[in-house]
């Protein structure tokens, strides 16, 4: 395998690893609470940014090697063993991306459920906070009724 294709294969393998990590994180997001989801989305975005950088490098390498470009873009199934490796890793990346996309609707619904839970908690806290404030106000009013105002003497 030429050095350029070897480097391309290594870069594709790195991208495949990123997509595997992204897929695992995406699956875990289905059971995370609201606080964890925010952190997970940030982490997933970092992984996607890294994958985009690797993708730029792969595209640049493909410009110099049209056969490799065809293998990476799945134009045809190559018979050459070197190109077949590029093709297979690229297909694995595409499969992982597809699985991530298939689960996006479930993640979106889970985020909505967690958002609603958080909203309900905030509303409950606001209600309990206002009831505490009302209780305090009632107590203060009763206290002023029990203890009449003191007269201040001027000397």
C-alpha cells in the first residue's frame, strides 16, 4: 500500500473510531437526565467537529487519488485489496452515521420529556417558594397584630 493510501486508511480509521464513540454516546443519551444531556450534546458536537476536520483531510487526499476517491465514496466495489480496505472502512463510517441518524428522533423526544420534567420542577419550586413567602407574610402580619406598634418618645 502506498504511503498516501496508508495515511488515508489511518485517517479513515480515526474517523471510524470517532463515529463509534459518537454512536455510543448517542445511545447513552436516551437514558440521561436533562443536566447530563447538555454535557453529552456538547461532547457529541466536539466529536462531530473532529470528524469534520478528518473529513477535510480525507477529501484533500482523495483529490490526488481518483481510485481511492471512488472507493471512499462507494462509487463501485473495488477489486484491489488496498482500495477494498478504504471502501470497507468508509462503509463502516457510513453505517455508524446512519444508525446515529436513525436514533435522532428518539433522542429528540427524550430531550422534550426531560425538558418538560425540568419545567415542571421549576414550576413546583416557584409554587413552593411563593407559598413560603406567603406563609412568611402571614406570620409577619399576625405578629404585627399581636405586638402593637411601639410609640417612640422624643426627648
